[in-house]
């Protein structure tokens, strides 16, 4: 195979990898936005609930959403670094 063909093939592979990475980045942003909205909703709901059992349940849901969002933000930050370096 000639160098031109090899370079062309490499370029298409790297391009496909970059497209997949960008797709993951975009979908992760959408999920994080949804989690942010859910977190706000749970906080609002928590402020209006007076029963202790219900408050604990909402608080546990809020904790899970918060932790998952933190994990997602870390991944997004790493993807953004990769995106900017290429």
C-alpha cells in the first residue's frame, strides 16, 4: 500500500473516532442537563414535604442524582480536554 493510501485510511479512522467521541460528549451533556433539572425538582419537592419518611426518601434520591451528576461532570471534563487537545 502506498503512503498516501495509508495516510488516508488513518485519517478516516481517526475521524471516525473523533466523531464517536463528539457524539458521546453531546449525549453526556444532555443527560447532565436532565440530571440538573431533576436535582432542582427534588430540592423544591423536599422543601415542601413535611413527613419525615418522605423527606428521607427524597433526600436519598437527591443524593444519588447529585453523585451521578458529579461523576458525569468528571467524565465530561476529561472528554472536553481530549476534544480541545485534538
